[in-house]
C-alpha cells in the first residue's frame, strides 16, 4: 500500500504535467493562461511537498498573483473573446514534437546513467529568519551581492516598462 | 479551563489508538474538512444577516424582520431560495471556465482557513510562513474573478473583472506592507509566534503610532481587496449591472457571494491576529485582578469578538461612504497609501532596531 | 522506484522543460510563447529545489537560485508584456510575423 | 509647499470621513429614531402626518348638511378633470330658483392629490382626507359621488 505522501506527490505531478501539456496544446488563449496557472500552482505544491514552504509561497505570490494576472491582462487587452488561435501547420507541429521528444529522451538517458552523490545527512535550517540571514550575509555563503543586483534589475525593469508603456502624444509623429 | 487543546488531543489519541495511522490521518482530515465547511455555512448565514441588519440600522430602517423571531431566519430562507433556483449557463460562454470560476473562489477562501488560530492551541496548520501563506493564497482570488469575467462573454463582466484585477493587484502591496510592520516587530511569520508576542499587550497599543497607521492602511487595503464598498468597482451595480457575476444565478452566484463573506471574515481574522492580539485576552500592566477576570473569558470568545468588531468596522465603511471612481481608486493607492506605507515600514524598522517598543 | 525521490523530480523538471520547448516552437502568438518560456523557467526552478532537497541538503543555494530566478522572471514578464502591448498598439496584432519589420 | 498640501489633504479627507462615520454611527446606536412603519401590522396605531393628502371628501354636519354651493370653482381649478359638478335648480322657500349641487362626481383614478380644488373652494366645502387604502376590484368603484344622498346646503352659506 502506498503512503499518503506518495499519493499526494503523484497527484501534484499529474496536475503539473497535464495542465502544462494542456496549456501548450489548447487553442483558446485564455484557457491556456488558466492551465498555465494551475501548472504553476502544482509546482508550488511540489515545493510544499519537499518542505520548501518559503519557495512555495514566493512562487504563488509572484507567479499566481503577479505574472499570471499580468498575462491574463494582456490577453484581455489584445484578444477578442471567442476567437480561437489558428492551428499551427502540421509540419511545424511534427518537427517541434520530434525535437522535444528527442531532447527528452537524451536528457532522460543522461539522468538515468548519472549517479548522484548520496546526500549529506544533516538538513540545514530552512526557516524564514535563516533564509533572511543568508540572503543578506556578505561572507562566503552569503547572497548580498546577487540580492542587490536583482533589486537593481527590478528597478531597471520598472523604468523600462514605464518608458515602453508611456503613450506618445497623438499629434507628434 | 476552556482548554480546546484537551479536546483535540482526546480525539487525536482515540483515533490513533483505534485505527492504523494512515486511516487515522485520513479521518482527521475529514473531520477538519467537515468542521471548515460547517464554519463556512455558519459564517455565511451570520454575516449575511449581520450585514443586512447593520445596513438597516445605519439607514434608520428595520431590516429583515419577517422570517423567524426578529428576522433571524432570513438568511436561511435566502439560502433555500438560492439552492432551488435554476443554475443557468448562458449561450456563448466558455462553459468549462464559467462553471469552474465559483469553485476556484471557494477553494481559495477555504485554503485561507488553514493558518488561522481560532483559539488557544486550536489551529488547523501552524505553518512557519503563516502570514506569507495568507498573502499568497489571497492573491488567487483575483484569478476566479478574472475567469468569471472573461468566460461570461459579456462586456460588463469583462470590465468588472479588469477593474477588479487592477484594484486587487495594487492594493495587495499596501496590505503586504502593513502586514510586514507587525512581522518586523515580532521577528516571525508564524501565526502562533505573533500571537504569543502580544501576551503583554496588543501590537496596536505597544507599537506606537506606526502600527496604528499600519492598521488603518491594512483596513483600507483589505476593504479594497475583498471588493467591498466603497471600493466595489468590480460589481458596481449602478454602472456594471453586477460586474463579474452578472451572468451567474442560483448556486453558482451563491458560491461567489459566500466566498466574498468568507474573505471578509478571513482578512478581519488576520487583522485581529496581527494588530489586536488574536485570541490573547486584554491585559493591562500589573492589574492582576483585572487580568484574571480577562483570562477567565474563553480565548475563542476573544478571537471572534475582535474579528466581528473588525467586520463591523468594514460594514460601517460600506454603509457610510460613496463608491470611488476607478482613477480615484488608483490615485488613493499609488499616491497616498503606498508611499505612506513605505515610510511607515522604515519607521517601524527603526523602532524595532532601537527596541523602543515595549 | 515507487517512492518519489530525486529522479522523479528531475523527470518532472525535464518533462516541463520540453513541454515548454514544444509550445515555444509551435506557437506564433507572443503571449503564448511567453507562457511557454515561463514553463521552462519553472522547470529549472524545480530542478534547483530538487537538488537542494535530495543531494546538497546542508546548503540553501538551490532555494536562493529559485528565489532569484522567480524575481528575474517577474521582471522579464513585465517588460515582455509591456513590449507586447506596445506592439499590439502599433501593429494591431501580436503575431510574431507582424514584428518582422524590425529586421530591416 | 508640496508636503504641507499633501498632509493637509490627508487630514481633511480623514476628518470628513470620520464625520460621515459619526453620523451613521449615531443612527446605528439610536434605534428609537427608526422611521420604518410596519404598515399592515400597526394599522390600528398608525399616525399619519397632518398634511398627508389621501383623497377628496366633502364635509357633512350631523344634520346631513354640506357647504357646497355648486359654484364649480373646483372643477375649473382641477388640472386633470377629476371633478364633475352636476347642478340642478332648487326652489327655495321664497319661491326663487336657485342653483344647487345635484351630484358632486369625483374620479379618484384621475386625481393626483394636488390640493388645487381645496384651495379654489370659496366655501371650504371639500377637504383632503387621510385614507389611503384605495385599492378596489373594479374601476367603477373609483368614481365616487361625494355629497351624501338627500344632503342639503348648510344654512347661511352663499
């Protein structure tokens, strides 16, 4: 008999993969966004399953609450309800599926053949305060520099978005 | 006295003695699920009646007073009506998403119940990221509204959904910042830690002015986040004929309705936990006799009392203020609440570092 | 092999990655291409977390990489959607072929 | 100065919002001021305002006398044609013919309770009553004759 945890894992994996496949397969763009969202939530569930609660919460906040809403908004602004996307030409579908399957096969061959080192026994403390201390530490295992670089990147992205989205005055060419 | 932990321990022990662990866990899950659904039904009935009564008294009316003594059965009758109504699916809608949306709203509301401490040692799941979990899951709510708005194939629904999306995404920032002030003072995201940190005084009393400002911002932001008047741009009966739930009827409409009230309850419960001490009784300094009397009142009464006080506050807003226009709404958030919240969190950090709070 | 472990997680990661690649290759709509890219990024995040969980349990690097990737993905999505909406305003379509005049 | 204006705006807004909340809070805590009438239940104790206008009636004394001379001023004053005064000639004690009211017909279905007829009446023969439960099963019942059968003109009214 399977343990409850195992059943939950398989359910989450199925949710993630099936909805991801449907997200790239469906021809209705809004449904595609919703399937993508459920796939992202499935991944957050997998993080929860691995006891990485902080990563799961960040995933839900940023992806489900931010990026998915952004994508849905852009769908609202650029598509008409009821329109289906055109089916891609058969040749391209076959070529893409072939490439994806081939790559998948190669990666899986490598994965099965490669022995991964056995884990060190002690699990490190993953509470939020420990994460915060590591995040702002400047020593060998600190992440202060990437943290600052990411914050700069976010600032640059914000300015870039404002500049792109700013409406040019209609009377100017 | 009044210890709910004994009750839960008793049930837990009995289940694990009688059944194998897997089954015992499954039974516990079922019990918790039934308890949550029962709480949902009870809250829905109570809050709908409360809203109607409060609105009536504020408008010098009587409110529902026909069904049952003093109209207490009114919401039960409403539920019955909604249950037997035909659930229509209009022509030309995206059937799958249209029928899914109310359930997404309900599921998001149900997930939010997990980390709330209803009484002393009475909590479904004491997550170590409790508050962050709440902010994360509450952002799923907007997805249900966007789904309902798009799949209804109706321009009013679409407009309501877009307004609601813009509104919720922007007000989440203010709510998050004001939650962070308390997190900075406590040094933990766990709900039980936050509550025990307030054993010698609630944060709103011992956190100086910045926490009071954060409380005010929190109340405004969550009123907007739950789409209630004066921020009910998503529904706006007078402009959008009901907004995202224009096309819904019967039980599916009732689910949206219930989800709104449950969300109100949850944000008020979180507000009570963060700022007003959750189930912690009111203690004043060294007055042992007074503190003893306050301790005698059960902790669940304290929790529900504070929560319902905040709910009453939100209803008071709703029946006093006129609705904002969409540009005024975004102006309020981006020009006033967000800058004030950011300055406020800096102040709180200074207070926390210098240990000025007591 | 029933007990889920590192290989299961890596399989999910690889499958997600190639589902994303398939979507990126077949779709011609910019928004859906962006969605496929999000899937690819997520598969990488999942791999980082899985390695952190099952191989290097004494470190937190996988978690940090995931958090930074999520932050960068948010910035990328915001900029991409700003560009897409601008393209829609100027060309009236968000098909990649409508952006071809940038070649000249 | 930008900052002072910013903060004074906030203070003003908060002040005005609190004022509104004080008003509704006052109503919430003062249940006695509720103005809702639970109408069919309190029919026995219902008190209508003095100036409420229900329908036009003609006052009669206990001797079955009214004050209407049949001058048709009310008929002329009515904008809707609600009132029709049918007159007849009566022979009085001195053998003179005199105009008197035969039937004072009042069409309630046309009346808007505008009070113009009452103001036009030179002899205060008609007034507004406070009855308001006017629903009937047949429209013909809304056509009323206001002067009671065999009623006479009151002495001394010209």
